[in-house]
C-alpha cells in the first residue's frame, strides 16, 4: 500500500527502525523535511532507532550527523550500526563470534580501507600478512582507480554485464568503459585468500550504494559484493548487519516496551527482507535505491508498480547475501519526510 510519507503511518506504530542512506540522507545531505519529520515523530512519543549497515561505530555516526543538525533525543533515541554490533560481539560475546567464524580467532588482517577502530580494545589483534591472520576483515573496496561502478563493467568480449552477472563473473577479465581491468585488483587478493582457506568477515552486507556524480546516480561496489563473489569462488564469508537477524535483535534493546515496530528502509534485500524475516513490519521509501533504479529504467515516478515488482522479483534475489526471499514491504512511501 502506497502512502505519501511516514507521518501518514504515525498512528500504526510505536517505534520505527530507520535506515540512513537513501531514507533520511542522500549521501551528501539530509533529505528536505527530515529533521522536522523526525521531530514530529518524537513529539508523538515514537521511539526512533537509526539502524545502518555502516561499519562506523555508533558514536562516530552520531557525531557526523550532529554536524548536519541531527540531534540525539530531539530527532532520534539511539543509533545502531553493523560496525557497532560487530564490536559489541567481540567484547561481550567472543564465543558467539568464534562460532560464527568457525574457529577460535584472535588475529585479523584488514583488507582494503578497513575500519580498524572496530577491533581496538577487543580480544582481536591486527596483523599485516594474510598468512598470519585467523580471518580477514573486508573494508570499503577501492581500487587504485577509485570505486567500482557495478553498472559499467564489460566482459573480455566487450559485452556489458548486468550487476548480477558482474558479481559472479571472472574478475580477472572484467573491464570498465575505458578498458581498465578494475576488478583484477580484488581478484588477486581474493584468490590468495581462497588458497589459504581464509574466512572473510563482512560487516556491511550491502552490495552497492548509489552515489551522485554530476547529477547522475551510479551504483558503487561495497563490501557485500566482495562477500558474494568470494562465496561464488567457494570461500567462506561471515556477515554482520541487515538482513541478518542479529542487528534487529541488537536494535530491539533500544525500543523498550514498544510492540508495534516497523523498519523503514530503501533496500529490498537488506532492510525489507531482514525486517520481514525478523517478524516486524517493513516500510520502503521510493528514495535511494528505488528512485535510482526508476530513473535508470526511465520510468515516471507516478507509474512505478511494474518497475518496483521487477526490483522485488528480478533484482533483489541476486543482490541478497542470504536465502531470504520476501522482499515486498507492508507499505511504500514516496519519501520518509513530510515536505
């Protein structure tokens, strides 16, 4: 069922779990009306827990968004990130972490742009060599040429790959529009990891995030894509974050006695499938990933049912890091905020 914004659903729920990117933040600025909308929800005594697949710690996210006017208490109650969940697991439940990894692990090697703060003051120490590590932590994937655009990759015969094809293609023979083998940088490292039998730890299961460049949205590869490709190679991957239930359980600590709870997100294969599987209701905004996909398809935003069904039924299954299949939300919003 489609509604205009979250205030149209204010009487249906006691608490909202709210994603950041694509819901309240476009990657550069807060969407118009976000602050006043969150303030209206708080004044109506709604619990607001921001739940993100960011690998940053909650305090760092809180500080960054405080600079943009987002205040704890006034606009939201708590922030939960997948990075914070991982860190709390390492400190408070190391035995659970060992079960997930499949071994008693104490040494980590960070790949790419890894957030080492997650491991500070935990039982895990960082090492410099793959051979010495018990597992490998996947940071933000960047090549010497920058981020990789998943909709701009070609095979060795010059055929444009779909995003799902790109995830399982031969990364030694994938090229961007300039003929640069941009994925070979990742492939060499992942092949070494596979030979050593190393498990990858991915604390952001998102496959990509849309970035705006010169007015155009393009899907930049994120950590989940590395995980999916490594699994395709036969490697073992452990994920933290949406759509897995652990992060929803973690967020439930902050909603108190609220019973009517909904997840608000823009991504069918993390926010929506995760909430549906966890047993709470889900609300998807037509901002962020849906909006970028609609624009990519050249479809008028007023006539999007077919495009959204395509997103749910054809794109989402290939973008998910789990076997979850329920990608359809209870409600669809034109935007989170009232403008």
